[in-house]
C-alpha cells in the first residue's frame, strides 16, 4: 500500500489533488488566446490577494530569483540597501546585493528576534541625505520561525518620509498572513508559488508601485531575463517575454480559485489556528519553542532539539518509519532546532497525524513523553 507522506518543511508544501489535476493537462500555445486569458486571470487575482492595483510580474523562478530581479532593476553599483540580518533569508538580500556591487547595510538582530519599528527608525533618521536606496524585510523568516511586524515597519518608513523603497519578501506569508500592499504603503512585494499558493516551486512574482518604477528608471545594472521593461511590454498583450511554465500557471489559476472559494479571511484564520494548535501541542509534549515572544510566525513552528536527541537521527526516523518530513535548522541554528511547517493545504485534522507521528518518533528516540499527549492537547484546544 502506498503510504501518504506529510511534507511539513517550511516549503515547498503539500500540493492539493485539485491543483495536480489542473496541471496535468495538454500544453497550450503560450502565444495563443487561451494562455492570454489564463495569464490575465492569474495576474488580476494575485493583485487582489496583495490588495494592490500596482503592476505585477510573474517570473519562472524561485523567490530568490525575484529578489535578484529587484536588485538589478532598481539599483546601480554602489547603492546602499538595508536588509535584515536575523536569519538566512533576510541575509540573502544582502548577499545578492553585494554580488552586484551594491553596499548592503545589515540590521543586526539575534536570530529568533524580529526587527522592530524603532530599529528601522534609528537607521532612517541617521540617513538625512537619502544614501539608503531600499529596505528589504522578509515578512516571515523561515530559518528561525519569526514573523516581522510589516505593517508597523511600513508605517515607520512612511512617517520618516525617507526616499528609499520599502521591499517585502512575502514568500512565506502570501495567502497565509494578512498583507495589504497599497494600504500599508509597501513599494515592492516579492513572493513565490510553493507555500501559501500550494504549488510546486517554479514561479515567483513581483508587485511594484509608481515610486519603485521611478527608481527603476535610474538603474544601470545589466539585465536581460529579469528586465522589467521587457516584462511590461509583453504584458501589454498578456504574454511573457520568454517561454513560461504553462502547466504551473494552470495550477496557479486553480490555486487562486480554491483560495477564493474558502475566502481569504478564512484562510488567514485557519493559519492562525494551525499555528496556535501546533505550539500548544508541542509544549504539551515538553518541547521548547525557539521563538517565545509574539514574534513567532503563523506559518512555521521552530523548536529546540531536546537534550540527547540529534537531528539526523530524528529526521531519519520521522521520514522512514512515520512518513513525516520536517525541516532542520539552517545556518548558525543547524543541529540546534527543527522546524514544522503548517502552511498551505492543511487543516486541523491533519495536525493529529503530523504531531502524533512526531510524538512517536520522539518516543522511539527515548524522549520521555506519554503516548497520546499531542492528541490530548489538540482535543482540548480544538474548537
């Protein structure tokens, strides 16, 4: 019998059967009328998800590709950008910027702590000349399990009247946590297909406002694949400037339909509930949360590895015996924490199986927890 495997890393996520079926279809002419209607539908509905009327571009790439696209389209060599230095993905923006000759300026925080509005205000207040051209912030830093206060950070950026762009990496938050681009005054939003949109990896998106487009005019970095001008011109005819992954875009349409059927507010509430249930059940098993403040992400839970339990062994027994795939620690947290993704195609009932499998794997490793503890916690909290 084929065993169901739960892919509970912090992305990619489990792909719903409906989306798999939508993708499993004959290819179409990517310059023809059927694809034009498909692309138009997806762009317009993605804008609705981001609560924006801005331009929106879809690229065949990971989220990291979308970050690189913003670097080459908005800046020139020597420009300074501020980025978060409290996790792998916040630091990645700085790494990409440095590769193109920019000057990355980190906001250094302890891994597991979010950047706060006062941290950003100090940096912007100390730059009256407008030397800084952009601020990059991941909404959720999945390497640690924190969630940054994007609305408050955007408000500080706006109130400081700083000329820099405010750029949000929403790869691990879009379609899972509220994000209102226009209302909050976010200049650029980046995201990807493999998390809240419930698709395989391979699509990224970038939404930019008029302020960002004005800065685009000043950039002199080389670009071809990532050229927003070429993308803009192609979108005038609802096309892309290169061969798109049409199967993924058919899947994207189905994903957007599914989110609309559930209702986006219900989607947000479901992810909030999944996060709370997961944390309560893990604490009931005696596991220690890595993020202990209100900074915790609503899309993943990060946990300290218990004493005398090694990640390679726990990971292997979860995967081989219990068909549960979890995420280990990254960077400086490797071997110190593990991570449970609870995003995308998931409901409360799934948690009984996911956390029960984790509990069984821990018991196999000699961890002192009474069998059924996680289920008892879920029953108590389940509404």
